[in-house]
C-alpha cells in the first residue's frame, strides 16, 4: 500500500482542525452545563433570593422612614404614601380574589 499524499500545509490544517474540535467540544460542554435544568433552577433561585433581599431592605427602609422621628420629613411623607399605596394594592387584590371565589 502506498502512503496517502500529504504536504506540510495539510498537516498544519489537520492540526488546526483538531485544536478547533477540542475547543468546540469544550464550548459545547460548558453551554450544556450552563443550560442544564439544575443550573437554570439554581440561577433562578439565586436571583429570586436577591430580589427578596432587596425588597425586604427597601420595605425596612420605608418603614423606618415612615415611623422614625429622625427621618427627613420629605422621606417620611414619601414612605407613608408608598406604604399606603402598597396596602391599598394588597387590599384590592384580596378583595378581587374573594369576589372571584364567590361568583
């Protein structure tokens, strides 16, 4: 049998193709790992926790501003308006939910 024809450029191209295949396989593996249901659920959970923590900190600051004697009067008024609006929205949602259950 005869050896297949090969040039130095062909060998170089084959080596480049092999490196590209390894890089592509690594990229596909990384994407598969990042897009796995477990990884997506974990990221969503992490983002939800951060959102809850931020909301909690915001509400705590609003309550402090609304009730503290040391709070800036403008901040205190703004906090009271926001808290009253939020309470009204919650009351509306509860009322609509109860009405839908009855009817």
